[in-house]
C-alpha cells in the first residue's frame, strides 16, 4: 500500500519562493508589504524578507481580492479591515477547492 504524500510546510519562505508561487515580480510583493498592514515578513540580518505561512495566506487573500474580484488597492484595504475573519474562512474554502480540482485533474490524466 503506497504511503500518502505529505505536503511539507516550511516555517519561512524566501522572496524568490513567494514570487514563484504567485508568478509576480518581487517589487509587487514589496509594494503590497508597504500598502497592507497584514503583511509583516521578518527580515534577517542581511535584510532578506522571510515570509511565514500566514503571510503567504494573506498574500493569497490580497491577490484574490485584487485580481479575481477586481478590487482597487484602497477598496481591498478597507475590505480587509472590516472582513478579515470571513475573508480568511473564504480563502480556506478556495484553497480546498483548488486542491480538489488539482486532484481531479490528476485522476483524469491517469485514465
């Protein structure tokens, strides 16, 4: 019986890993860091940003609001201030649906 594959969760993600996840330039991530208070990556002695999994989830929420739902930056900031808890719950549902879609596509490709 094959073992289940476990997703490896890291404590910190580098800027390069985060930009690869979202397929954006580092300048956009730095800009969102200045604009949104929920993004607070740690910095090491060299000044490199280290993003926690929570920071990555917050970035997913921000990208969902701006890219998918069409919010402006001020609109997304206001929405996050007033609806952060419900937005995090919605993002969890979106993540699970994306994982389900990925699994179903893998099953289809194996048929």
